[in-house]
């Protein structure tokens, strides 16, 4: 009987191949880890910071709206925003003879005049405005006029320019220099006809004319004021002053 090597080993080889195929089929797949792009983390962080800044901005806007509403209410109730600004200024001691060095801030604007907008304070011109208010509060009228004049030179188109011109007239008025007060108030009316200070300026023009003995002109001034602004809080005072002047002229 002959020995057949192929017939003896054939089943074993077949079985081995079967196990080999099954082992390959059950082998776990190789997973390649995807590296995370660090730019994604940066973008997420930037987005988070932007959201935080937007939330802060909303809070600031809400506070600004509340302050604006409060100021408008105070103005409607007779409050003076400039006087309120004075009250918020730090109190300083000023000598009655202390000189006020006034440079010309307009020098900073040479070559940049067209860049000055209505509410532009980039050249610190508001420093002169608030300086003038502080000096006015301490009855240093000439120094206050110099400060307000410096402000007007630096920012002639600023939204506070009409106020500065009014306060120049007020300084003259308080100093009892009624002729100069009249000039300052006339300038306010001529250059800033829509100023919300025009009624106060018109009333003090009438008083200045009376103080100068120009009663006829004072009557004309006060009559026009009462006619144009019948609902203004100063109208009652103007009417009372007008009545007194008419009685005086009738005698």
C-alpha cells in the first residue's frame, strides 16, 4: 500500500487556511486619530470674548440711556446741565489773584481744521470749558472769559460752543459790565440762533439794557422775548420785569 503525502496533509492545510481567513476577518480595524486644529480653539476663544464684550457694551448703553433720561428730566424740571456739571467738578482752591496762563489751543489744530467735528474733543478743548466753569463759580470772571474764549478758538464748531459764548456773557453780566454782556449775548444770538440758551441770554439782555438806562430798548427786548417764548420758565420773570418798566416809563 503506497503512502500518499498529499492526501495526508491536505485536510490539515485546509483547516489552517480556514482559521487564518477567520482571524483576518475578526481583526479590529486600525483607527487613525485626527489631530485637533489649534486654530479652532482660538476661534472659539475669540467668539467667546466677543460675546462678553457685546454684553458689556449693552450694559454700558443701558447706563448711558438711563443717565440721558435723568438729565433730560432735570432740564425739563428747571435743572441746568452746566450747573450740574459744575457740581460734579472736583473742588479746587483758587487764589483771587492767581493768574491763569492761557495758551492758544488752536495751534494744535493747524493743518487739521477739517477733522474737527461737532462733538470733537480730541484736542482736550473741553479742558478750557470746564476750567471756565470752575473760575466762574469762584467769581474769577476775567479768567473765566479767557478760558471760554480759548475753548471757542480751539473748537468753534463744538456742540458746547454756544454754551461757552453764553457763559462769556454771564461772566460780564455778573461782573456788572453790562455793555460787554450785551455784546456777548448779541453774539450768541447772531452765531447760535438755535441755542437753548437764547432765552436766558435774551432775558439778561433786557436786564442789561435796563441797568444801562436804556429802558425803552429793554421794554422792546422783553416784549419780544415773552411773545416768542410764552411757555419758558423765565417768561413769568420777564413779564414781571416788563410790567415794572412800563409803569416806570408811564410816570
